[in-house]
C-alpha cells in the first residue's frame, strides 16, 4: 500500500507529532509512506496531480527520531510522484497554523485532496467535508445537547451581553485557530480588561464566547474517534486527559498543558454516540474530540494530535491500529473501484 501524509511543511515536522507516528507505523508494516507539505502539490500540464514527496521506505525503525531524521536528511532526495499511484492520501495539515503567514496554504491540501479523490485515491478525512470545517462553526452542526452555550460575533456589545447573561465564567477565543492562541477565561477579576481581550480576539476575525464548565478546572479529555467510534485496542481507549496546573485556562499541550491518564466514562461514550452519525455522514475517518464531562468543547477533524500520549498512558500502539484500518479501506476500494464515493469509504 502507498500512503502519503500531507503536513504544513515537512521541514518543520517533529518526532513527537502524531503524523510522524502514523507514517513510521506504515513503513514498519511494510508499506510505502510519503510526507509532503501543502506547498508541494503540482497540477501537471497533462492534467495529472503530482507532488514532491520525501520518504524513508524499505527499512524498519525503532524510534520516531531516527525515522524523521531519515526523511528530513539532506541526503534524502525528494521524489516526484503521481498521486494516482497512491492508495491513501491523509490530509494532516493544520490550516489555522498558516492563517497569518501563509493564507494561501490554508485550503491547498483540501483543494488538491478533492482532485485526488475524483481520481480514485482514498482521501482522509473527506476533503469535500473538510472544506466546510475550516473554522469552528462546523462545531455548531452537532447536537445542541453536547455543546456548551455559545455566541459567535464580531460585535463587542454582543459578546459582552452574552458574558453578562452567564452565571459563571466565560471562555472567549477566535473562530479559527488552534494551539490555545488568544484564548481568555473571563471571570469577575478579568472584566476590567474585557474590552481589550475581546478586541484582541476579533482583530483577526470572529470571536466565540462559550460558557465555562466548572469541571474544566481538571482539564479536558482528548478522545480519538475512528470511523465514528472510539478508537480502541486490547480493550483500551485512545484517550488521555489534558491538564494545566499553572492556572492557565488552556489545557492545550502547546500552552503548558500536560497529559495524564484518562478515565473514559459512560457519559463520554454516550456523547460519542450522539456525534457519530454526522462524523460518519461527513466521511471523518480520524477525529479528536475534546470532552469535559458530558460536553464537547472542540472537534479536531484536521490534524488531531496525541496518539503518543495515548500510548504512553496505555502501553498500546494505536498508530498501527489506524494503519491496519487503512489497509482494510484499500481492499474495499479494490473490490468496488470508483462505484463507492470517497466520503462513504472514508468512515466505513
């Protein structure tokens, strides 16, 4: 099987990233695995979709550092491949990381992914659905029962009115963004600087104001969902709790959060069941759900990270389980060809 993983930039990938873990797992299972950045696609004069890729195939690796070092090595030459040769193209870039410095790159993976999908390549997550998930309004399409109370606006008065209506604290954050950037927890002590914080968020777009759940003081649980169901192996869930003991409202790992073992509750499993129909309908193969008790805080459909943390707390190699599922999808494609839509096979 030939698998290519799209990232923001191959040069900036790190060994701890989930994409690196997936790519190495594919190589160790005997597949051909490639990495390419969102700026490495080519629409050739003959109408074919190609890409400059890097790889370290043909061996077996014990460490993520060794694998990524081989991929990024100056001695490793870039290859030019036709995407029609691929069995699977995984879109693992984070569009929000390119919002400021490379706005052109935000949609590049999606657009070329759509072209590849029309040529019979399995593209995950489904690029046509990803186009509708480029910002956090996608989150609002899920059942109201699993979402915190929310107001989305660029008007300072609207945001302030919403905050005043809440009995407890409120979180404000950008409509599009990740890594915990420009996330503020608003309580009584912060209201003196409320205007400045709202202005900081709306400077680059819309603001989301969201009710704060008191249970969030213990962080949130990142749970991986594959094909609409919790990712499991050997009776253990691919999940971990993200906690920040510094007093920062953000439990995101980029913001000083740390991972600890998670207890997956019945309420969490009920929540997954409630969001499953839409995830399956949209062809969302691998997704990260951020959960506080029985509420969904965010859904990461682009580049959910943390499989390494899941493995460290469970001693289970979930990355290999993901690749095994891709093998199954490739077999389905060989049986049915183009008679099955990409969105259908993506979450099958």
